C-alpha cells in the first residue's frame, strides 16, 4: 500500500526488546496522530501489538509505516492505511463487522479493539494464513474474532446482516454477496480497481443501491479466488 504519511523510523535493533517495541509503537502513534483525529482509532492501534503479527525476522520493522510481507504472497497493511480505513468506517462498539482478507489478523485485531472481538467476522482465502491468524489472535487476547477459510467474494452469510464490511484486498467492484450481507444503512469500504485502485466508501440505501465517496488512490494486493 502507498505510504501516504511517510516514516523516518527505520526500525530498532535486529532483535528488538520489549522496550524497543513499545517505544517504536509509541512513535508510530505519534506520527499517526497528526493525520487521524479519531482518538478511538488511535487507541485501538496503540493497544494492538503489530509486531506479534509480523514474521520474527521482520519485527525490527514492525512499527515502520509500510506494509510488510507475511508469506503466501500477501502483506500486513501499513499502519496508516489500517488507521484510515477504521477512521472512514466510523465503527462503534457492538457493531457487527465483516472483513474480507484476514491475512495475518492485524487489521481484524484493530477492528476488534473498537467493536469487540465477538463482533468481527473475517474470511481468508489461504488456509495457512487463516490458521496462523487464528493462533496469533487467540494468543494475544482476540480469540473471539471469528475466522473462516473461503472465497471472500461469497462473504459470510451465516452472521449477516452486518453493520459494516471492508476489504483488505482490491476488487473490481464490491462483491455482490458482501453487498447483500450489509444491512440497509450499513457501510462498505474497499480498494476498487485493477491497474489503478481507489479507496471507496459506500453507504447502502434502503433500496440496496450504494451512495459512494472516493477517498483517493491506494495500492493493495488483489483479491484471490
């Protein structure tokens, strides 16, 4: 994803201590606070240990504001992009949220900090990543986040309707099933496009149509399936 904020933090030591990681996380939040007004979003990012979701060999860069590879051709989102998406969705405690693209589980954990872990439902295409995400989420206190393996285009109808849904991967359009599973008045957010992607927020009208708002160019991995 495009690093729109920039970062002068090149990481700490190759084997960072807990104190190193805590200091790096604090610097990350300081940088984000100049761009994100929602204190709840900043508190959520401050609460989630991003380094726990990053492969061990890359943990010195866990709080640098850029995406990092997590295996299987996928990445953990840059902190600023997670913050922007949470800010745009304007989530509230107790809302049911559908996430398409669990990846390593970091974004789901941030969402869980805002709405509550039992209200987060995440679909991941890769069995390997889904299993790893479940383990990490449970280990650090987000075990009530629900993760299933499947094609994100199908959403997760069992727990619908959702108050909000977001994609952490780019699609040519909001998947029809995901759109259907969001309640009238609910919100959707996704990077839409192929060669050029735009972060699109949409509110679902009573008749099922979408009222859309453009939040600028982004670059995400493509949806699989």
